[in-house]
C-alpha cells in the first residue's frame, strides 16, 4: 500500500503539461471518482490498524500534492481563464463618486483660520432664537423701526429664525467675563426677495472683541488684516459711516472688487467696491444688557456674509448658485481652491 503512494507521488511529480485538456484528464485520473488517489481512500479500511495513522497522513499529503500541482499547471496554461470567472465579485457595483466641500464651508473655514491667528475663538448658538437675544439685548427697542432693517421670519411672538449671529454674541457676553474675543459663524434667515445679491437664507461670521481700552483703530486694523489675508496683499478696504442699533459709531466696510479690478461691474454695481461687512464699537447699552460694566470695558463687533466673501474670492456673479447644489458648479471646488 505504501508502495502505491510512492508510485503515485512519482507520477504527480513527473507529470507536466500546458494543455488544459490533458491537465483535466490527469486530474480525473488522480482525484476523479475512479482516480488512483480516490481509490486509495476507499482502500483505507483494509490498511492494518497499526499503519492506519501513518497511511492516512501520507495519503492526505498526496492529495494535497496532486491538487496543488494541478492548480499550478492550470494557472500556467492559462486554462484558469476559461474555467474560472474573471469577474471580481468583491468589486463595488458602482464606482464610488467622492463629493467635494461646499464653497461656503471652504470660505467659512478660511475665515475661522484667519481670525484664530489673532486670538479669536469660535462660538455657536441656536438658529431659532428668542426676541431678547436677536433684538432686545442688542438695543433694538420694541416697535423700533430698526427691526425692519432685517425682515424677520417669526415663528410666534417670542421666537424667530435668527436674522444675524449677533445673537450668539449676546449669549457669550451673558456667560463670560471679558476679555472676550470670539467669532460666531452660522446660518441666518431674512425675509428678502431672492436675487443675484440676496437670499432668504445665508451665512454669516460675526466677531466680537471686548476688553479694557479697545478702540476703533483696533477694529480697523483687524479688518484690514482680514481683508489682506482673504483677498491678497493689494486689497483695499473702505469704511463708510452707517447705523446699527447695537454699535456706536457704526460703519460699513467695502473691499475692492476683484471681479472687475475695481473698474466697475454688475456685481459691485459699477462702484469698484463690494460691501462685505457691518461693524462698529459695541453700544454701552448692549454691554450693560449683558451684564458687562460699560465704564470699564469697551469693545468692537463686526459681521459679514460668507456668500459675499465667496463671490468675491471665486468670482461668482450670482449668489443663488450657492444654494442650487448643481454638481457642475460644486465640482469646481473639489481641490479646495
Ligand atoms: N449684525 C449685523 C448684520 O446682520 C452685522 C453687524 C455685526 C454690524 C456687528 C455691526 C456689528 O448685518
């Protein structure tokens, strides 16, 4: 019996072919129903008890040898291509298409990065806000026409969709002691007609700095630094006197339009400048409303629309594109630009 194993082993070692039919014939002669190796397995019961262990071991090795030899010859002959499927069943059915970051997110991160370099932290708050945080604490007296400046979506008499993220700053002032240096990015809502320059939903980053001896020139310096970091060294800013209930004095800040290089285009309404910011010194009433000693502390605040900044930065002429989620538009930002 052991002789048979040795003979078959030699046959396996000696066998060589690249013809797939011959290899298959060989496989049948060895491992098929009437194959020599299969035959030895059926004869196993006739092996004397004391040899069974050794015989079984050798027989299994023989089977393995035959199988791996056949596999090896098959793969060399290329016959595996015809007998095995070439389909990779582990592949996903559809190629995975990776999305890209939305330009608003990209610009928001950039703004955060720029202000964090001069010590600003990030604070966030609710989008559904009460009257106190969105208006009253910010020095909008009840029934005051200044509330019309920001057409509001009211939920009920008390609650509204926040019209600016200044509401978050009220929350920070109520809960923290100066020095406070924070920016609040987030989504805001206004009941405005949708056009190339305005939308009923948009994004803001508002900033607040409160400490002893904070002055208007600190504000100007911070904003100029921001404009240059965002739009390049050559960027100019211009401040125009303005009015906000929560700041005094107040200003609006324009940056030179880099869509038309300040020559005038329909985005900058042929002025060469684009308004990006409202700002001013925090009104003492606001500080007192939030429990901050206005004799001791002063502060500045500013607020900007992220869409405006993104339009300037990427030369986008219609603000509505940011909300349509047309992949042809969004795909252009997949390198993070
Ligand atoms: N909250 C103002 C707005 O929504 C912007 C602003 C913030 C202006 C801070 C002055 C100071 O338009």
